[in-house]
C-alpha cells in the first residue's frame, strides 16, 4: 500500500530535524507542507501531477499569500520531492515542472564600514540591559560573519584563545573555525568575568557562551531584539537584524580586497554562487561611489 502524503511529510520533517536544519527552515517547511497536505487530501503521490501543484500555488494566491510566500512553498515541495526520490518513493520530481514565481531582485541594504564602526565604537547605549554581552554579540556577528544560530550555539570550549579562533556549527552540523580579531578578544575578556559572577549569583552552570540575565542560554530571537535595539539607538535603520551584520562582514571584506574563495570559507557557504551575491552588494557600493565622485559621472 502506497504511503499517504501526510505520512511522507511527517517522515521528511523528521529527517530535517535529524540533519539539524535551522529552526526557521523547519518552521517554514512545516507550515507550507501542511497547506499542501490539506489541499491534496487523500490523494496518492501518483495522482499528484504538475497541474495539481500549479493548482496548489493558485490556491495560495487565493489565500492572499504574496509571491515570496508562494515561492517558499514551492521550494519546500521541491525539497520534499527530492527527498522522496532519494527514498525511492517517486520516480520523478514533479515539482520541478512548475516554474518558480518571479520575484523582484532586491539587494539588502548593507551598512557602510563607517556606520558599523559607529555602532561598535564607544559605549553601549543606556538601553542595553547587559552591555558587556551585547557588545560581544555585535563583535562576533560582524567580526566573524557568523549566523545568528551559530552564535547562540557557541560554547566556552569552542573559543581557542591561542589560535584566536572559534569553532562554530553551521547548517547540516558542519563545523568550521572562524578567526576573531583584537576587538572581539577585548569584548570576550570584558564579558567572561561578568558572566561568571552572574551564574554564581544565580547558582547555575552552563557551557553556553552567551547567557541572559537569569543565567539561561540566549535565544536567536533575543539576539535579534538586542541587535535591532542597539542599531536603532546608534542611528541605523530599524530593519537591521543579525544577518545584516553577516552581510556587512562579507561585503566589507570584498570591498577591502579579500578573495571571494576566502570569504566563502569564512562564511561557511557550500556554493561560491551564494558568496558571489556579495559581489553584487559591493558593486552597488562601487557604482554609488563612482556616481558621487567621478567628474565625468555627473
């Protein structure tokens, strides 16, 4: 008897958990595939062709979902079909026969080097609840170019003082070492004694590097809130989030002459094409400088 769509989806989501997929990806795929399961009902995989999948996307549009959300749902379906193919449950990835909705090409706005230095230099704003920790968060996100999920997963033993590097665990449980500079070292040195005092007062122990005021491990949501609050207090746009600092890391390295392959390694990108996005970001900056400064551009 052929496996039902809901059962296949449940197994696929379990495999995502086992592969250490990011919480954001897991939540999005769970939601989108639940919509799909509801739409196809008791149909078997053989009964679901590309026209049925197109009908599902139309159904999402009728529910007033935007192009980005519909594209994400199709991406989730394609991933599910790829997994089903590897499992031997289907013969063809039908979802590949459906075109992805065309999305406007929108490059994220990356703060300049001067803007980032303005955030990191000087005292933390009065609104910072835990200034030593909050400075370290910013120094590691921008100074190491790590993801938010990688940041909160750092443990004390992952920091190599002699090697001036940190072991981070990326997507798919892949590990890599990222170097840290003098500014991050100073932030670590200032934070760790305060962290010890706080844990002692709370009578708690944890290997997590970053903790909250109660001695618990910091969450990605809390990091997002902290970064936005400090960025706004320091004069940056309210749309700044932890990934903005990762973008800034890659873009600024490229602007200062770093090799694209080295940036790929530092960011933990599997494909160079992902890193090449920073070329676009950098070129946008270069063109802006050209337009503003070259006498023949005016």
